[in-house]
């Protein structure tokens, strides 16, 4: 066993290290594989997959803001059948665990996409994106009402044959209630936080910069919110947490792990630095070596 040991066991998955590119920020891995072998990563979380292909929102749908970026991509993706046929087989040959992010507008859509992904035998885990509007409930977001979320997770749990993570939205009053609802529904783990809702205005044209008006805020600006929410969720649930939100360095990763995360996801940093994840892995290992930390369990959730 090497020293320090970065490997982890999480919800039945063995990862070489705790660093995972976040869904929506890494495509299906093909572009980044030109820069480094993907098996350097702990796992790969692919972009959101829906039942049918989606073109996403009109442009402009990405803009840089102070401390990060706003995006309103709108879950653009080729649909689950294409993903299963063309994307996952390629990624399955890269010797890295695959986490498939699943999204939908109704509970049956989530269930159907999950069934197709599990039946393919190519994915290692499912990540439910619950920051989606529930059209059957008047557009309320799945992830903001504990009862609605618990019902969704329970329905997916019945058909999900691989580890099931639930990606929580920070746009709630009390993240602890949402985390407990996901656990009660049968989640094997949580990922948090998703983006915060934000808006930018072009003061010269006197209109929103994004065609969608609002978008998801990500990047360094949201890291303190992520640390706080991971800490709060870790105090009340018994399932593992993958933390994310503004991670740009190994020390950022350590902060979320100390707050209670077992692993971390790296999102916006990948857009400005395609080597962000490998560098964070090296920085994390270097920090552990200098601090005499043998494995991540020594520091996980050490903040009380």
C-alpha cells in the first residue's frame, strides 16, 4: 500500500482516489482523454442523460461572472439510447468507474432512463439530478420538497441495480431535511451541491445576459456554501457524501473532506484548465504527505 493512500470505498465502489469530474463539466470524457488517461481519476460522472434527446436552452447560455460562471445549458444531451449505444461503451474501455447522471421531467422518465442505464451493464453508479422541474406537479423542482424527493428516489431505487447517488440542490431552506429524505428513499449516497440560481444583467443593453434570464452559479464563489451544506448534511445522514462546489485545488478538496465528504467532484475548473483533476489529485497527495496523513479516513468529517 502506497503512502499516503488516496483510495476509497464509497457505496460499494472502489475508487483509486476521491477526485471525480462533475457531471456537465466533462462531457462523456472523450475530449479530456486527449490530455491524460482517464484512469488517473477516481471515477467519471458523465453529463445529464434524459429519456429523449434535448437541444437545451437558447443561446447565450453561458457567461463568466465574478468568482465563477453562470450556465443555463438546459440539459442538452443526445438521449439515453444514444448514450448507451455510443458513449458508455467507449468510456467503459477507459478503466475508470462510470457515474451516469440521470434527469427527467416526470418520475416515470427517471425510472425509464435508470432502467436502460442499468440494463446496459456499463455504468458503475447512477446520480439522480433532482434540480429538474417536475412537470406533473406544476413545475416544482423535485429536489426542494422532501416528500416529493423521497417518492422519486424510492421509485428509482426499485429499478436501480447499481449504487444510487442523489445530487442535491442548494436552493432550499434546509439541506438537512432534503438529505434525510433522499436517504429515506433508499439512496446509497449523496452528491452536493449543485449550482446556485443566479442572474447577470447587461446594463448597457438593459436585459439579462443569458437568454434563459437565470442560470446556475458555479465556481470559487460557491465553495463556502458547499462546505457549509456538506457539513450540515454529514451531521444527519448515515450514507456517504461526494462534495462539490468551487474546488480548484487540493486544499479545496481537503476542506470538503474535512467537512464530511468521502470524495469530491470538480466542475468549473475543468473549463479553464483541462488538467485540473490530475493536478488536484497530486496536490491532495502532496498535502497528505506533508501533514503525515496516511489515508483520507483520518481527516474525513474531522470538523465537529
